[in-house]
């Protein structure tokens, strides 16, 4: 890793560690080993990203609440795997298809856990692997609960993978609005031409989408009719995980 980047990370670490004592540029330059000009540039980058702010009571700098929000999200992602495991097993047992647990990273999903289908012909994926969020069911289930600014920011990244991939932002937004209404997303061979899937989002105690659970498999088995048939099972599992993650609001036409 670049030495300047390492020192920049060290600077951020110093600011977070001494959050109750805002540090001046001189203090931070000495502690991080950066020159004063590099310290100033690094601080401006951190401020622009929303992670650091200048103290209103001194000439020092301190972390914003965004830092703690990010940490809370990371912790929630770790916890959701433990909570999801028995629900994933239940879905896998009943559907006999591959079950994925995914999180959103920009316009990609990352598979953080999975249970493979026992069938010899099945969807291929690896834990830690990525896929375009707008072209897979778990990704669309999470994108459906992002704001317009998030989607607009990534509009240039919509590229075609199969003839079924949605590359128009307007068309994608229409589909995401429907997903938010019915509560689950369907992939009709939009990432891999012969692979489909169905997924539902998982919420945490702050009403934020933290993950999605879904099944995937060859379209010869996961027909549209079969995906709709499995939708209550996938929805129920996602709801149960959400509740155990602290979510208390009713959603998808459900009330508490």
C-alpha cells in the first residue's frame, strides 16, 4: 500500500482515537509523520468525504457521526451472518436451490455467505465474490430501498450482461419501485443468461437495508412461476432475520 495512504489512514485513526480532544494540524502532522501541507490536504479529503469536521470550539479536527454510523453498519453485517444461518438452511432445505446472503457495495453485491444446492446443475458463486447489483435478485432487493441520489450517482455504470439486463436508469427505477411495493426481487437471467433468482431485503434496527437473502438456480428449474411460488418462503426468512436484527417496523403490506 502507498506510504502516503498508510499515513493518511494513521491520521484518521489518530483523530478517531482522540475524538474528545480535537487536534490541530500541527499536532496531527507530528503524530502521523506527514508534512503540514500533506496533513492539510488529507484533512480536506476526509472533510469532503464527511468523516472529519473542524471543531466549532477550537482550531482542531474531530470525527463526525458518519464514522460511528459506518462502524455500526459493519458490525451489523458481521452479526447478520450468524442470525441468517438457520434461516438460510430452512430455505435451502425446502427449495433445494443455492441460497445467498449478500451485502451492497456501491453498484455490486458481495456474497458474504451461501449454501449450495445439492443438484448437480446449480448456480455458481463464491463467498466474497461480486456481481452487478442491478442484474441479480439480492442486489435489486437492496437497491429498491436506496434513494434517487444513490441510483443517479451510479447510472453510468449500468452495462449490459445479457439481453435481459436493465441498462436504462428509468426502467431500472420502475422495476425497483415495484420491488419496494411487493417486497421481493426477481432476476430473469440478467447477469448469467441461464440463471435466475428471487430475493428479499434484510433490515436492521435503524430501518436500514443491511443485506438480502435469496435463492438462485438454472431458469429451467427457477421459472417465473416457481420463483413466485417460493416468494413467501424467501420473504418470511428475510423478515425473521430482520426482526432478530432489531427491525420492528411493518413492511411489504405487513403490520405489527
